[in-house]
C-alpha cells in the first residue's frame, strides 16, 4: 500500500514545493488491517496519519521538516504551508531491505528493481502533474533513487537537472 505522502491540500496549481524523501517509516498497521479497509478509506486514513505526524511534529524528523517549511514559507501557518507543499517518497511502500545488508545502509538498502518500479508506478505520475514547482530531493537515499530512475523520468519530460538537493532537515 503506497503511503508516506501528504500535503497539496489546496489546488494542484497552488503547489510550489515538492519534497522527495527516501521512504515511509515502518508500517504501523498489519496487512490484515489494510485488507479490511476499503481502498479510498485507506488512502484517506494514510494521508491523515502522515499529515498529523507533520502537524504535531511527532518526532525529531517531523520537527526538522517543520523548521524547513517555516524557512521556505515564513509567516504561513502549517495548513497554509501544506496547500503549497507536496511531500512524497522516492519509494512509497515499505519494502524489506536486501538480505545481508545492515539496516540503515543508505546506498544499498532496497533492491534497484523495486526502486525503479516504484518510481515508474508512483513517483513519475506525481511529478508529471507538478508544474512550476521547486523539487527538492531530501537525503542521500532519495538522491540515489531519483538518479536510478533518471532515464525513465527524462524520457517522460521531467528534467531532473533542475531538482535541488539537501542532505537532511537537521538545522
């Protein structure tokens, strides 16, 4: 189930900032819970969960992300910031790490084919809808995964040379 995305609470044309993160954090629901929920309800539930994590600055990552948004959109409250911001992931699904690799290995933690398929199925479709946006790859893993998918992105008219990069949200 794709998850880890939020924002864009206004109109599509209002989005001016796209943040591409690595992947969603660990799944808090079991697959059985997912199977019992209707798809539209599940997407709504996931989106609200992620939005609330940012809104409440749930942990250090979300606190730092909020600081970043406050720098980009000074004077706007969180709800106004999220009308102008779309937060997504380079890989939208939780996937197991490659066997034999230590957790947290930022350069080889998810199979390349999974990254490529996720980029084609989800990320590419999102980015094709974003026009006149500042697109930021956040972190080494997001940068690496975008680079793995660059041929597919470029062949679909997405110029990744215009993407910006930041190493992390930490101040």
